[in-house]
C-alpha cells in the first residue's frame, strides 16, 4: 500500500510553501537569456555551500543524480560492495546498483531508525569500498561512530542527507560528515526547486568530477561545448529552478522554525495516546523535520497499520507508510536474495510507521483533527480484532 488516493483530501501528506517572492524570483530569470548554466546556479551553489559549511556545492537535477555521481567519482564499480541501510527511500541503494556494485544492507537502530554502527563491522569484506549512510527522517546518523569505522577499515563514507537540510549533529550541519553528501529539493522536502538537489563536499577533486559529469563530461574551465573529457550525463539544474532554491533558502530559518512548531504540536497531542510512539530525537542532535513519522506499539500489526491509514484517508487525512524496506522491493529480493526476516528490526519498524500530514503551514486545528481521528482509528482497529 502506498499513498491512499482519495477524492476528498482535506489534509494532504505534504504541501510546498511558495511565497510571492519565490514566484517573482522565478519570473525574473525568465526575463533574462540565462535559463541554464547561468549566474543563478552559481549563486545557489555558493549559498548552499555557505549554509551547510562545505567548501564546494554542485547543483544537480535531483539528489538521486547526485548519489550516482558520487558513486562514480569515488570509483565504485562492478565487484565492489557498499554497506547501507534497508530503511530509506530507494535511491540510496539504487545508486549503488547503477554502477553494478552490490548494496550490502545491515539492520537499523530501533531508536534513530538509521543504520546501526554496531552491525557494520561484521558486514565488511575484502570487497567493501564504502559506507553509504542516510539521515533518515532528518535524524542524523551516528557520524562519529561511522567515521571511526571508515577510518579503521579505509572505507569511503557517503552521506544521503536528502531529508536533512538544516539538521545538526554535534553542532555541525548534515551533509558534512562524509567524503561527499547530497541534499534534495523535491517538493516535499524542507525547501524545493521543483526537482533538484545538490552535492556538498570539501574534496576539490570530487566536486570537479561531479560538476563535469553532471554537464556531459565537459571540462569545468575553458570548455568547448563539443569537447567531452569523460563520460558524462545531463544532470544539470536550470537557473529557473536555482532561482526558486535561492528564494526558498533565504527563508530556511523561518521554515525550520515553523516545522519544529508543528512537530511540537503533534508531540503534545500524541504523546499520551496509548499505542503511539512519537519521533525520537537523540542527544547532540537538531532535527529540521522533513516528515513527522509516528510508530505504533508492538500490539499493532502491519495489517492494523494499513487499516489505520485507510481509516484516516476516509476522513480526508492523507498518511503514508514511510518506508517499505528496500530489501523487500521485488527487484532487490530477486537480484540479491533478500527475504522477509533478513533485517528484523527494519521490518518491525517499517510494519508500524505512519507518516502524518506535515508541512510549514499546518494549523493547530488541523493537527488536532489528525490527532483526534488517529486516536479513534487506533481504538477501532483494536475493537475489530
Ligand atoms: C527524497 C530522497 C531522495 C531522492 O531525492 P530526489 O531529489 O527526489 O532524487 C534520496 N534519498 C532519500 C533518503 C530521500 O528521502
């Protein structure tokens, strides 16, 4: 079950927040001849790098493209293994398959829902080249432990921070903890460019390679339009999208403040409902709230959870089952031989998560409506047993 589609959505799962200034920024680009490869992309890259605290930023047309370029820039290829999490959006594993390398999943930490560092070392083999960790639901992975393991075994680290723009770990912004990281600007993320993403890194060589590969393999400087130094792609972000990104990024503080406020309202209303576990926030962690995902207690089954989502849809409330484990997607089962039971913690968590409607301008009375109906749905599901 995925999004439950209904004709009567009163409260959607997510909703982009586009201001008048955002629209004007897009229109102003349309009044110039620079719709792509122009000054807005450069400005966006500079501003993102500055915000994250990274030396380099390379804008691309999606975080998925960015992950692919990082895998290539690190030279990961057929025969190599990359250790990663099964509890994520599918891109974080697909990017490894793009280059015919093998994603090796390890189970997650039941609190942070991120890759569990304690499970990593036993999965390392001679073929392991990298660890790709995800800051799931904006909660930073345990980067100090991951960095220690990577150093000890001489592995590369990759950060999928697509959900964590503005999150912090030990006072440092997500995106910064690996050889290279990605952020996403898809419409449901903290800020949007329509479609878009960025690679952030302190490594000049990785930045240069990614910039070139995103632009058809052209050299970065003194490039002739029809000279291609290496195999490249068209993964460019346009200046139209970049202008929207610049305008949105200028509001990031206010956006995170609003999202934190909505999360707090949910916490207050849901914390005391029996059967509901509100999102965990670890010590030394700041969350930028991509989504608000609750978990049901062990008394509820996957079927109960799906029924609850269906009941909520009937009330006009759109919820979702973020995430279905990646190792249980059909082509992963087939290609890599994973099955139900392979990663019990991930599966137990995944069976009981519900993403609730969550966006900047969600009102208190809407949060109240969601909480009220959730309480009813939980009670009714149990009555039906
Ligand atoms: C959204 C997301 C992506 C993909 O981002 P796109 O910009 O849509 O390609 C990758 N990884 C995670 C964890 C995500 O949530």
